[in-house]
């Protein structure tokens, strides 16, 4: 099945962003770094709703990526906390919003 142009652009942007971050930071565990990277990116995007996707990625890399945890224990703790504590983003959920 061919990708829609929107999805193709989003995938390219996401893969380019994580690739640049991994190559620059050279984390000891890429999977745990990716969990933290994407979680913090989603939070950064939510905190900056006036920015378009390209601006979000650019500003995120300028201000946040160098501060991501790099030591194995610190990285693992951040990855576990991120994957357990945060609510899933509605923008990536295929389920309708839950009623409270």
C-alpha cells in the first residue's frame, strides 16, 4: 500500500530528526534514547502550539536534544518513566478520546 504524501513527509521528518540526534549524541542505547527523544518531542510540540512541524523540530534540536539523558542508568530511568507515566498523545491514538 503506498503512503499518503502527508504520512510520507511526517515519516521523513521523524526519521531525519531521530537520526540527527542519535548521530550527534551517540547514546549508549538507541532504543531507550528514542523513547525519551520522541516523548520529549511530543511534549515540546504540545507546549509550542504556534509552531509548525518543521519549526518544532528545529527549535527542539536547538534547545532540548543536548539535555536528554545519556548515562545508561539515567537514560533507562527516563525511558521507563516516560513510557509508564505519560498519557498517550491523542494525535497518535487511533481510538476515540475517552469520556471522563
